[in-house]
C-alpha cells in the first residue's frame, strides 16, 4: 500500500475530510487523522439542516442570523397558537350549531380582507422591500405581534369580526413583507451559487422549529388556557423575545450591497475624511438604523419621472449644459431638500451608483449653503460635475478594498428612463443624457 494519493474535503477541512491511498491499482478510503469521529446522528442533523459545504458556502453572519431567526420563529408560533385558541372561542367553536353560519361568514370576511390587504400592500410597497429590507423585516414582525394581540382580545369584546379583520390586514403586510425581504437575505447568504440549497435548508430549519414549538404549545396550552393572567404573561414574554430576536437578527446582517442609508454612511465618512477612508462593511451595517429612517437633510429618488411641473426651457438648457452626454442628470429642489435623478435607457447599475455618489456630493456641499438660492445650487452642481469623477474613482477603490459590491445595489432605482429629443420632432436626433 502506497502513501496518501488524494484528499477530499467538503467545505472546511476541519469539518469533514477524507483521505485516499492506492492499493493494487485501486483507490482505498482511509480514516482521516484530523477527523477522529465516525458518522453519527449529530453529523446527520448537520447535513439535514445546514447547506452543503457549511460554513464556507455561506456568509460569515449566517449562523448568527439563523439563531435569532429560530428564536423569533419559535416565539411567533407559540403565540400564534394562543391567539388561535382565542379566535376559535370567538367563532363559537364547540357551541351550538346555530353559530356555525355566522362563524363561517366571519372567517370568510377575515380571509377576504387579508387577500385585499396583500394586493394593496404589494402594489404600494413592493419596490421598497429590497432597498429597505432590514426595516421592513422588523416592522413585519412587530405587526405580527400586534395582530396576535388583537386575535387574543377579539373574543373578549363585542367587535370580534371587526378586530379579526384588522388582524388579518396586519398579517397580510407580514406575509408580503416576509416573502419579499427573504430573497435578499438568501442571496446574501449563498456564496457558492447555492441559492436552492440555502433556501431549502432554511425551510427545513423553520419546519423543525415549528414542530418543536407545536410540542411546547401542546404542553403549555392546557396549563394556561383557563388563566388569563398566565396567558397574558406568556404572550407578552414571548412577544418581547420575538421582537428582540428579530432586532438582533437584522442587526447581525452585514450586507455588502449599498442601499441609500448604507451608501450615505459610507460616502459621508469618505468625504469627511478628505477622501481617504471608507468604513468597513461591518461598521456601516452597525450604524445603519433599522427602526427609524436615517436622518438626511437631502434625499433623492433615482429613475424618476419628469415632475408634474413641466421642465422649463431654462431648466432644459441648464441640465444639458451641466450634464452633456452623461447617462444621468439631476434636478435639485432646495426648498424641499430633494434631488430627482433622471436616467437614460443606457444607464447601468454602476451608473446608478455614480449618480447617487454625485447626489451625496451635492448634498454635502449644500449643507454649507442653508440659504441656497438658484445661482448657488447651479454653481454647486457645476463644481460637483468637475470633481465627481476623480472623487468617485477614489471612493470606489477604497470601498472595493473593504469588500463592498458594485455589481448590484439596493438604491431604489425605479424603471422610468428618459431620453431628451431634439426640439425639432421631424429630425431623428435623440439626445441621450
């Protein structure tokens, strides 16, 4: 038998490693000297609930987030069981058959309100779920606790149908927000083109948590069902842990893609340092607020439509003069502290980041012009145009060194695109911004 001729690993060599030797022209598997343990039930569970190649196949914050996600899912399920018992009481389950029709109609009304709520919320906020993922995920879990609270109190009032409809409306937001924000997290966690595996293992973890929570609920429900004090104590305790776990979970995520808050924090640190420093991904995510929006004196919208107020000939000439053949142009409204970013059809995700950087640079300059008049704003925009190219190159280089991703972003760019035409509509002259 010869020496070791092959080494096989899956993920980290410290987790699973197999060595092979050659014996009579056949590969023979030998026990790894670094493994020291045989395949057992613990290893089986490890393979069932974690993506293949873990921890190297997922992001570094994977385990921390999944732990907090497991805690919040457990608390949510148990509280949901308590709420279900209250709703069934309100519907008259177990009472005379005369209540059956009213109970059925109330349940149908509740489901109908929830369906309408899902459609309306997806229409109103669907485009913001990626760019403001952390905050919407936390909001959704808070709304879930409020909905559970309403379910519990519904059976104790005369307005049962009205209250459970409000609860259904809140849960519709929870469902859409949870579904809409989850892909961004999975995409962040999957590091080896293993979206399917990470998604499937996440579903397995959630199912196992629900099974465990179901067993716990079956044990405690007979104990607390006849005591309002115990029911409310358990509910508020689990609700507190649920919200806290969700807060810790979203704060543990270290996303490499920019949204407007993370981009503002990174660019502000860069400009305040004189163009020499960009904070780390972890520091930017740590500073990003997840409860209230980040305060910014200047806000911007990317991929805007032209404002209802028609762009005047003077505005047109000024924008053409400042931005020339650039694939974006800006319109600053100093009275509202807002910048509209118009994109051409040729604009790429990289151009979106460049446009956002120019907006941040303009806002940074205008902070020293609180009584900004039109001439001052235009002068700042012209100056920014001349400086933005070199500054952006330095910022991008420093940010890439920290690990920020410029291939994708969550800056909230809408899909409206604008092409300036020649005033002479008979010509084929299209002036792209």
